[in-house]
């Protein structure tokens, strides 16, 4: 292809045949150019040719690559996304183009792919060296396919369909040299202004590759692929919305510079309730087009991906994407209600798509399905502060309402449970230490006979010596049966005179009735006196027993320093309070998240929380 | 912040637990006051 006169020349050994002139390439935002070189999987290549294709929504480039080993490949470039593919000879029979449906599985080289795009495109121009003739252009029915790892396309423009298989690549990973200079691109990317063909309002094109511009004054959507400025559609300007981020605003987000070039409003309707949200189209010379979406004060930064996540049916429809499982959140039909600014496709108000959202906070995978294509995009939750810092909107951004589908939970519970486990282990070791080292020594025991006289004449025990630290446990084992006794006890330190007074009521009743046997109370009683200092003590006991009762026998036992299990369980309870609070807050957060999904419980309300 | 508070509180709880075990404290122990006998006994006993 002669770049000066645009003639197509075909080489026959040493002879060149002139096939005539072809259309000019349309200027676009591509940083690539003929002669640029790069490295793919260790092999050096150069860009030696390009074809430009137009489809209903815009343009894309196919760059022809030649490796040092004379192997060739294609680098597909669309809206800042790149896919590198190699011609493949497949044994599998290929279906006819017209018989293919979106989402249809097709096996190529033993690998299963899913149809993601059906395009009746037209090759409109070319440059450089190409393995075929472009001439005045030709129809190019193309099928795009993808799976979780690879990308494929089937080109039906020739009699025999050609299959190309490869993968999505990042321009940075190809280590390319000889790209268009930033200054050249910047020079070509100067603002282009024109007047709206409908209302004459001044309009601006900021991004290279813009296909349509929406006029905010009259609601016309204008085709700007060429200078004819044909009106594509109109929308109702009475439904005008004011973008939170002004068109033309420049900002630095996630390591790249972006301009806000387009704004649109979309909405879904579920059970009669309309859920609107805003989408801002960002353009970066380095990164191409990205999106910022805003719903109820929550923001996502997203871009399209050519990988198709792998679906998993595990009770719920989930997908795997780059090693991460995303849970299905909702499926809804979304339609465009308002557009403003420029877009890289021919946008129309009212165009709709079925949107499937899958979440793995802070990420969200979205599939937008139309009759012709399935477009996957991957988004990441961005806090409003970051948006404000990047784009400095004229008004403060609205406060967040509720919980977004992919909003990261501030309550990560696992550290709490790990800490709880460590605390429990420490408490157990401490408790075992006390169990092993505690005295648990019986310092006194005595058999008592309690009768009516015990009430007026108290019983005084033999003196007993208490040493060390800890509690003092006083056990009374009686022979009560259908009877009670009240013991008024006093522990007296003989050296200091300090007294510990306490009363214990012991009762035990049993019998039979229509329900069988029953019992109530206990003939045994244990009382713990905390932190009793060492010394020599006596117990003074006054007993009150029912009138008419004879003698009651009581075995009195005093034990020094008996470990208390209740303290251990009390400590466990105290240690679990914080993890339980964190778990409860996280559960509440997740319940709020899923209350707006397809899996919301019937009685879920719209409680909100910032 | 909440997690750091938990770590500090947990260490304090362990310290309190150790001290309680050392002293032999019991939630179900008795204080040194003496309940008045007979106040509920008539209703309690069959």
C-alpha cells in the first residue's frame, strides 16, 4: 500500500501490480504506527501493515505483525484494548456466519470458546504490507469469541473462514518502541469544535476515536465519524441532568491522566421501581477509554475486557475471572435515558442491554448483552474522596447511600477470630497453670450434728491455718431429705478479728407425682470466699432447722485455693464480645449489600447506611 | 481502630482473668453481708 498515493500494489515475485486507489485511513487515537516494534513472549516483531474496519458503532484497527522468524500475527486495537492473534488451522467444522448466535459455544483447536460478538463490519482502508488486497474495501463478517484465558475470531470475509486465536495483551507488556510521539498525538488531538447541525450550539470533540457527540442544548446525537455531522437520534432535553463531573475536566486517576468526555444516564426497572445511575466516559491517551459509574454516591472505575469469565453453577450462577470467583448479584435490562458529550460508538438514547453483574468486592464484573454482542467489563470500587481529589468537581460529591454491590466491607472478621483464638489459647494456658499450681488443699473438715439447740448455741469449729493466696471454699454435705436448714456462718480471723459473715440455705425435697419422680434443691452446698488472706481461722455456725426436726448431720469441709472454672468461661465470653460485634456488623453490611440484589429476601427493606 | 481496641481490651481481659484466678474470685461466691433468713423460705418450701 503506497502511503503517498494510496494505491494498492500487489507483489508477484519481482513485479508489482497496481490494483487502484483505496480510501484514506481515518485518523484515530492509536498510539501505534507502521514500523513500531515490540516483543511478544521473547520474540521481536514489527508492525508492517494495518487495515481499518468500520462497524455499526465505530472503528477498529487490525495491525499486521511480522516476527523475526517470519511468523505473522494480528494485533487488534479497539478503544484502547489490544488482542494479539495468530492464524490457526482448525480441524473442527465451522458454522455458517448466519447460524451463529451470541453466547453459542464453539470449539476451536479442542478449546471451548463462547461467541461474544457478531459483527458485519467493512474493511474501509489499509496501509503498509498486508497478506491480501484491500482495494476499495470489502465486507468483513467477523465473529469474536473468548474464554477465560484466550480470545479468538473467525473472519468470514473470504470463501473459507479464517480462524485467529490469541489473547488479550497490554501495550505496556509488549515493550513497544517507535510508537507515535506523544507530541504528535497531542498535536493531532487538539480540540475540534463545530456547531450542532440542529441548534447551532458549539460542540467540542476532545478524544480521538470519537464516533458520536450528544448536544446538551437540543438533545441531538450527531455522527462525527466524518464532517457530514449527520444527526443519529434525539432525546428529550427536558430530562436533562447535570453531571457531577463536568465534561472536559482533566484528572489523574489510578496512575493515568483522563479527560471526562462523555456522560450518560442509564436506568433499570425492577418491580416497577426505577433505579437510575450515571456513567462518565473518560479518555486517556495512554489508557484509552475507561468508565466512571456513579450510583447513590458510590463510584466504580471500569474498563472493558476481552476475556470471557468462566461460568460456574454452584447453586448460584457465579463466574471465575483471572483466578477469582465472582458471585452473581443481579441481572436487569438497562436502557440509556440521557446522553451528553462524545462517545466512541454511535450511541442512541433508548438503546438497551441486558446487564449481568457479578461481584467480588472491591471488584465488579459486568456483562452487557445485546443481540449482536456481549461486552464484559471489570470495575473497581473507588471512594468519593478519590474522585474528588482526581477531578475536583465544582460541587461536593453526594454522600453515599446504602451499600454498593462491590463496596468493600469495613468489617473484616478473620483478624478478630484469629486474635480471639490466640487469646483463648493464652487463657487456657493461664487456667491450666492455675489448675496445676493451685493449692486445692483441705485445711479443715468436721462432722456436725445440727439440732434445735444449734440455733441458740452456735457451733465453733476447731482453729485451722490458711496459708498462701486464693479463695476459701466451704462445703456443707448434709443428709437432708424433704427438709431444709439455714446456716448462719461466720469466718473469723483469730489474729486480726476480721470476720466474714454469710448465710446459706440448704434444702432438698423429692417425691413422686403423676408426672413421675421429682426433686428440688440439693443436700450439698458450696460457697466461695474470695481473696481470703492467710491466717488462723475458726468457723462459727448457727443453724436454724424446722420445728419438730430431729438431728441433721453435716460434713463441713474447708478448701484453700480452689481454681474457679467460671472465671475461665467468663474470660472467654468477654474475649468474644468484640469478634461477635465485628461479625454482626459485617453480617449487617452484607445483608444491606445483598438487599438490592436478585437474592434479596422478600421482606428486605431499603435501610441505608453511609 | 476497633481491632486495636480489641487487642488492648483482650490483653486487659487476660490480665484481669489471671488476677481473678490468683485471688480466687468467684462470681458466685458470697459477699460478707448476711441475708435475712426466713424471708422467702415459707414460699419456697413445700
